[in-house]
């Protein structure tokens, strides 16, 4: 594979070539080869290096499947901009969790794209992990969102990407609920016991803050289990919530099958970029591969605002 092709591919996700080179240089120089040195870096540049390097490693797997890689590049080059029927993106990370963009930077690009709304969904707390929200960061983020709302026509939603506990509850302090407009829920673990996992998801979807269940393929060891995904979609549909179509490149091919099932079963969908870099907001270009085949009323991104009753 041509290295320039690969850098172009990485740039799709907003990864900057210079930062990858800086990260590689740093790791060589540090002599440890230990990527964890970047963890807990409050310094923005270290964060970008760290994440650029993680992304590079992640997509190396995809390179083994050359056809998929070339399809993705082709799709990307075919579509110039985010389609103007798409009104917003609810799954965006910021420097308050493991993202690299500040809120003003992200709001600025969202305006340029032409969105009516954007939602910041930083990760819920887990132990002392600095790449997730904590109480101090949550409060800071809350005030910054209030400030940004004052000078903006764009609706700015205060959201969270909440992990689901073993009991099926959302893993953040109850005191945050009054500030939050929404939550999206997800699992960041190996998904093995499908029935137990589905029960947790079903319970969590009942939480009135929840809009959608995110990245359904994350942690699925067989990649796409037909029976698990079908059952998941039925559960999502009965909850009245949406399934996320995550537009990160590693999910794009599997999404074709997912959206076909959503159409067949009439399940509401939410396209999301799961952005960790500012420029990853442009991953929303990929939505145009899928949504022409879906029913408009089932696509949350085509609505002028997101409402949940709580
Ligand atoms: Zn996630
Ligand atoms: Zn995320």
C-alpha cells in the first residue's frame, strides 16, 4: 500500500500526518515504545500525538483488507461536502474527555458545515481515567456550553456518552442529570454473553435521557452476529429510541448490512461521526452512502432539533 494513500486515508478521520510523525519520533526517542506516556497529558499537543498514533494503529488492520480500504477512499472522494439535509451530529468528543478539539473550534466547524445543532457527548467517568469526564470537567464544560449558546444560532446540546453498568444503569452521577439535555449509551468491552448484554441495553434504553445506542459493532468478537444485531434492533425499536450508524471508517462496510436491517425493521437511526479530532466532523459525508435508502422520518439527523421527553 502506498504510504501517501494511507496518509490520505488517515486524514479522512481528521488525523494529521505531522502529528503521526511527531508521535513516532517521540516514541523512538523515549526508547520505551510505551504509548501510555501520552496518557493523562493535559497538554493539547501530546493529546493529538497520542490519538493520532492510536488511530494509525487502529487502521493498520483495515489496510490488510485492501478492497475495503479502497472502497472507503472512493466513497470519500466521491462526496464533496456533508449533504445539507443533515442537520447535526450528536456524538462528538472534546478535550473534556478523549477528544482533541475545544468547544469553540467544534462549534465553528459545525457552523461552517451548515448544521442547526451539535451535541457534545464526552465519555462518562470510569475510575480516575483522565480521558473521561469527572465532576470538575463536567462543570467547566457546562459553563462553557452556556456561554457558547449565548452567541450562537446553532443549538448546542449538552450530552454524554454513558457506559452501561452491569445492572443496566447509566454510569454518571445523578447530580449531572439536571444539566444534561441527552445521553447516548454505549459499551466499551468485549461483548460475549449476548443475552446478558441485551438485557443491560434494554434497561438502559428506558432511561428518559437516552437518545440512542452507539457503535453496536464495538467489542463484537465475530464482527456481525445476525441474531444479536436483529434482537438489538428490535429492543431499540420497542424503546422508541434510535440505533447509531457510526461513521468511523472501520464500521462503514458493516453499516451497509445494518442500515438494510434498519430499513426492513423500521428502526430509527442516528448518524454520528464519533469525532475525536475537529476535522472528523467531516466524516458525516459518509452518511450519504446510506440515507437515500432509508425512510426520512426514521433519520434523526434530518430533523431541525432533537427532542426527548424527560
Ligand atoms: Zn464509544
Ligand atoms: Zn464516542
